[in-house]
C-alpha cells in the first residue's frame, strides 16, 4: 500500500479508537440518565451498558488489526485479517443478542432502538461476510498472481 495511504488509514484508525474510548466513558453516564428519565428500564442499565462497551471493545480490536493489516507485506495471509473479521463478528453477535432482548417480551425497546440495532446487525453481518468471502477470493487469486521468480522452472526448456 502506498505510504501516504497507509498513514491516512492509520490516522483514521487512531481517530476511531480514541472516539470509541470516549464513547465507552460516556455510555454509563448516558445510561444512568435514561434510567432517571424512564425508571421502568433501570434494570437494563448495567447489562446494556456492558454490552455496548463490549461491542465497542470488539470493534477496537478489529481496528487495531486493521492498523497492522495496512502495513503488512502479505495482507492476504496475515492473521490480522482474521482478527479484524472476528472482531466485527463478535460486535455483531452482541448487537444481535441485544436486538433479540429488546424485541422480546419486555417490549422496552420501542421502534427506534430496534431499527438502529437491526441496521448494525445487517451492516456487521455484511462486513463479516465481506471479510470472509473477499479474503477467500483474494487468497485464491493470489495463487495465480505469483511473481515469475516463485514459479518452478519450465520443464520444456531442459528437454531440448
């Protein structure tokens, strides 16, 4: 990857990780404020705060893997690709669990949180599928794109 592009991506990764850390610090206070306004959801403050913080932490792990993936000389075989994909998949799973609970028998979700969580599950599933399928396709394509120096010597030239 070009040097300028590498530093641009790394700058974005730093901004996203710092933003995630700030969000993790704000979530408990915001959840407590919601509990003061709507006392019927007080019992959900701690579990949903922990779920949100855990989902953000999973995405931060994926971002750190992207940091290393950008500078990897062989990104197709880098374990960072799998770590990033697993981080997104874990965050998606956490969102899906919260979505199922919100739309469950309590009925505490309302339409807007359910729609936001549904969107995050759909996007996370898409990113996970892209990470798995595109990575597999790139791995298969890399077999055919090897430099000539990696190919075995031609057998027909030695027979003449």
